[in-house]
C-alpha cells in the first residue's frame, strides 16, 4: 500500500513534500508505538533539531502520525519552540527512522531555522507580499486573448477564431462552426465573441443552434413544431437564456410538457409552455432557500443580473491601468461614484463657480448622515491577523488613521440634548459594547440618490458619538470642492451647534473654510415630528429654498438592503467585515447607477404635474386674498423672503401665540344659541334642527325632553303660520299649490300636523311650473349665497375651535372630570360642524355665479388648514378650498388668530409650489449631469488604455480590452438613458402643457 505524506518543511521560499511508500512492516512498527487504543488519540513523536550555533536547541520538531481506516498512514511535521529543559534527541535506527529514506533525513538535518527568509505577517495571513499585483495582472490578462492571440481554432485550425465559452473548462478559441458543433449537447452555455477590441456576449441562438426535443441529439424531427414566437425562455443556474426550440411533431410524440420534463426542464405552465426552468436551478434554489432564507424574488433578481452584463458587479476603477501601480491608489479612488451628483471637472459646466446667485443652489451637494446598530461585530480576530485587502480605497475610511484619532479623543464627554430626549445624543456614551468590537456603523450617503460616498463609512465603538460621525463627515468631504452643502441628520439640531469648533481638532487635511460655503442643516422628514415645534420649522426640507422635494431619509433605504448580511458579518474579523461590506456597498451603488434611467424618468413624470397643480393651488389661494387683503399678502411675502435669506429673522411658519382658549369657545357657543331666526331661510334652518333632534331621540325618552321638543315644535308652527300669511300676499299662487299638494298626499292631516315637515314653497321650490316674481327668486338666491358663506364661516370657526380644544386637552388637562368636560365641549363642536355642513349643502342652487367662490362640499374638504389626508405628506398636500377666504368677513379674518393661521398656510402653500418647481429644475440638471459624467467616464477609460505599463504583451491585451469594454458600457448607458428621457420629456410638454415648470 502507499500513501501521500506531506512534510511541511520550511525552506528558502517554498515548502517541500514527499511521497513515502509505507510497507506492512512499517505499519506494524508504527502500530507498536501506541498499543493503547482505548484512548483513541493520535500518537505524537517529538524530536529536537540541533543547530551549529552554540545556543544548542533552537526548535522542536513535532511529528504527528495518523492511521486511516484503510490502514494507510499519514504524518505531518511542524516546528515549535521547545521547553527550556529540552534535550536534543535522535530517533533510534531500529524504529521508524530506519525505514525513512536517507534523502528525507538529509533534508531535515541540514535545515537551519535562522536562515529561512520568510515574513511572519505574510505566513500568518497566507499570502506573499507580491500577491496583489500578480492577481490583478492575471485577471486583466483574461480580458484579452492572452496567450491565444495568434493561436488557431482548436477544432479545425482556422487562423482567426473569435469565440470562446465561459462555462467550458479551459481557455481556448474556436471558430463559429466548431463552437456550434461542440455545444450541441450544451445549448445553455454562455459564449463570448472577440469584436476586435474586447469580448462581448453572444448567444448560440445567433450562431444558428436549434434545440430539438423528442429525438436523439443531432437528429432533426421531420415535423418540428416551433415554440411560440420561436423564442423559448430557459432559466438555468448561470443565466436566463432565449433559445430556438423545436418540439417533436411526429405521430407518436408525447405532449410538449412531457418533452420538456424528459430533458429535465420544468415548464412554467401545462398549456403551450413558453418558459421553463432546469431541474438543477430548482434544486439550487431549494437548498439555498433552506440555508440562506433567500426569497424567490431575490433569487430571480440575482439570476437576471448574472444574465445582464451591466448588472453583474460594480464597475470599479481598477488600478491595473495606473502606471504607478496598485500602491499608488489613493483613498476613495475605487468607489462607484454617483453620476447625478455634481463633480467639478467631470459633469459641471466650466463656469459653474461664477453662476448667478439664483442658480447656485443647483450645484449643491446633498449628504445624509445616519448610524446602523444592526451591523455590529463581535470581538473576533484583529487587524494584524485579519487585515483588509484595501486601505480606505472605497467606502470605509482608512482604519489605522481612524482608530488612532479616536484613541486620542477617547475621554471627550458628549453634551446632552436640549431638544427632545434623543437617545442617539444622550445615550452615545452609555451604550453597552460587551463582547463587541463594533456596536454598529456610521455612514454619510448621497441624500438625493441614495448612494454610499467614498470614505464615508466607519464602525462605532459605543453609541452614535459626535467624534465618530464628525470623522466620517470630514473624511468624505475631502473629495468635494463644492460651495453649497445641504446636510441631513436626524439630530442636526444638536450636532451642528459646535461642529466648526470640533473641526479645529481634526487633521489639517480634513479641515475646510466653512465661512466661504453656503451650508444648511436639515432633519429627515420622518424623524422631524420627534423634535420640538421650533425644530420642525427651522430644520424642515419643506420650507427652505433650493432643496427641491428632498426627504433626507436615503440611509434608511440603504440599511434595508444591507441588514440581512449582518448575521454573517458580525462573526467576521475586522478586515473580512470591511471588505465584505465594501463589496455590498459597491454593488448597491452600481445597481443605483444602472437604474438611474428609470428612476429619473419616474421622478420627472411625477414632478411636472405636481408642479403645475401646486402652482394652480397657490394662485387660487392668492386670488381669494388679493381683493381685500392685498397689502397683508405683500407683507407676508416680504416676511417669508427675509427669513429665507436670513434664518435669524422672524420665522413666518411659526405661530406667535394661541389666541383661542377653552373659555372663549364656550362663550361663542352660548352666544350662538341666542341668535334669532327671522327669515324664511331661518325657518328652514329651524326645521332641519328640529328634525335632527327628533331623529336623535332614543327608545326611552323622558317626559321633560319630549316636552321641550313639543314646545319648540309649537313655537315653530306659530312662526310658520305667520310666514304663510305674508307669503300669500307676495306669492298668491302658493295657496292653490298648497291645497293641491295636501289633496294629493296620502295622509293630509300628518303633513299639516308636523312643523318640521311643513313645506315652505320658496321661489326655488316652485320651479318653472307656475309664474313667480323674478325679483323674489333673485332675492332668495342672494340670501342663500350669503347663507352659504355664513355656513362656511361657521364651519371654519368650529374647526379652529376643535383644534384648539384638542391641543389644550392634550397639553394641560389631567383627571377624569376635566377631560369629561372637554369631551362634552368637543361633542358640541361636532354637532355645530354637522349643522353648518347641512346648512351649506341645502343652500346650493342651480344658478350660475356661486361657483366662483363656493363649491360642492365633500367630507374630505371638512378639515383644518394643517390636516393631511391619508396618503398625503406635507409636500404633497393641498389646502382645502374652504380656506380660500373668498367672501369671508373681516371680523373672521381678524378674530381668534384666523389671519395668522392663513398666513402660515399661505407660506406653506407657497413653499410647496416652490419645492416642486425646484424639483423639476433639479431633475433636469441631474439628467444632464448623468449623461456628462458617463461620457467623462468613457473618455477616462479610453485614456487609461495608453497609461498601462504592461508586464508582457498578454497583460497589455487584457488591460486594453478591459478599458475598451468599460468605455463602451458607459457610452451605452448614456445613450440608453437619454433616448428614454427624450420620449418622456416630449410627452410631458405636449400633454401637460407644463413648460412653465420646466426651467
């Protein structure tokens, strides 16, 4: 018998291994060395090497033998430091050493430990110092023809073969006919064709290969039946393929579904299948779903990305094309940049710094700051044992400088929050980190397009401390020279206070002149309600100029994508975790880049109509105010513009004081009860009130309640009798109509006995059947028009009172008694709101003219100025038309803070219209920047072809081919995006007529 024995002998640059032929005599001899088999431990023989140095023993030779189940023996040698009292030993010649070949003994005895040239770190991490350039060169070599540039076709000897298969073993080139023949049994392999500059994807379908079912390979069915549209889709482990498929049409052929199943293809449907999945793909998904819990949607997305070359992996700036080599890579240089963000020298105009003041906001950088405490890491390994492959080349900051800076600032105590009790601020020094090397990650993202910025990610040692987030913030800003900066952070109200004071403690390379920049601080819209009221207006994206429709929540969307990997990365060492997350972040950025075409198109389709709608809503509101309050409107405009230019001015979005009190509301309700009803319309209103009160009676009515209703009914009937006598003088025909109506009724006595159902026969109820004085009709119309405005005025007053009571109740009232009284007041207000609504609805006539200020009233219209409907947000909501103030009396505008409410709502309506207009302008600019950046990237790749310093011709071919491929890819992306956008822009201009919003 024989066995391979590997001897791990350190030598000058390599390890040596030798095959030992073990005989049965050697086996018996070794078995005799450990007769006690109960312990079942592998025997270990130790020997010590003596060197020529006077110090004597230098290392211990540790030999471990292992007996396999089939009787074979293997052993491993290693060298350890011996104990202090160790003596040099030699194996007896009568034992194992006598059976080991002499040349093996010579190898051992002649080795001198002190003369072995190897690096401890490289051995520890299992690599040689020159591994990085070597791997990079070999990978780039595969991008070209390599050593096959002059090789003939491996099948027929053709001198110009251009095809090779990605899935076949080995790297060889074939002509089209040979590679087609070779893949008769492999129709789902992926092919590539050399186009003269680089390899591009090509299908077997394009080469004319057809798949025939129901017959042996190579045979053709005499009656083939093509698949639907001659385009059958097959999902396989490597990709999704479109193949030409022929079903067997012979008389003895089985069904199409059976033909697919017999070649291990699972059809998507049993009726006329057009799609199938291979059994190996289904098995792969089955096992993968058990192990990684991947969903079918995620698995399919991964498969589509393997199919589409533009979504395989991030297109990183490879250092293989830099003449200075890998070591010249600077921090953040290999990150996938956001093409839509402004990059001076890449996608901005030459004179962007000298742009007019009204356009400078379009060249602003938007960043969002956040932390994630799911991406923690346990105390596993260290940076010496597990270093990163990069040194801050992509998204993580350079680790050594980061940790050195934090070590110097470890004793800094973070100040407490003066806003709400934010855990991120107050608990930053108290978060437990037992057993954790990192409690989470901090990041600085592109807030407009949700991409990771270069050198913007770092781990957190405790909580979300300012010192960590400051370092990430200043680190990523080193890559930008823009003059306008908009910063979003959920604790910006606290974080920004001493930011510039803290910056002075950072390295000089991270500092910049903040006084020469226009810097604004914001808080994300979802986090904004957790802050005090002053912060909600001062740091809101909704109210400041030059930000468009930003929400500031970009990092939260990115965390949803990266969080599932947290269960794996928390067990990794520091280098492995950073490299893994860098790879995920790069993939996230690349998916965003590839999807920018659809993303920008979708945003523009929404923004242009919204811009027009909100501008129309603002114009409508201002029309209602200009007639009587034009001067006030101009004062508001001046006030809000002054605040936009200088945040220290009075904030027009804030209320000065709450003038509505609980006592004032109760007084107003009491006075309303005393108002007399003297007109016919008032009688009609009394009838509605009485009818509603009677309908609201319960099953068991008390005598006192019933008596009051009878008294009200009698009093109303007396007034109705007086009204009838007066009506007969002005409208004589009504008496005859009333008699006729009573005669035709089923129960005449019941009609005249109930006051609430008595028909008044107003001019609008007579219609055109009988003559009626037109002056009376016009008088009724004017009265109803005025009553409609009175109803709206009452409705608005009740809504404001309702809001004031709710705020007063939540802030000040405690105890059951006080809350019960407040609820009773709110109930009375609800009754008033319903009454005003009914009164308004009953006064809409089929006359022209009232639509200029009055409209049909729906339930959605009955809301306060600041109320938001379901599905709306502050930036999308529209003010209910009942607040347009047309026809409102001066007393209403001046009393109870109504004018102040209207000022705030006008400011918000103006801000909404401006933000949507800015959004349209920003989208136009970003679309231009995307095309310019992609073309700049293509030109840069073309330049890199000439910058290569190759090690040989094959390396040069690979580098050039890779550069050609990347330049071609970026040009294709730019052309595809712009062609798609051109159709959308032309459609929006023609259909919506929104040219005024496209600036």
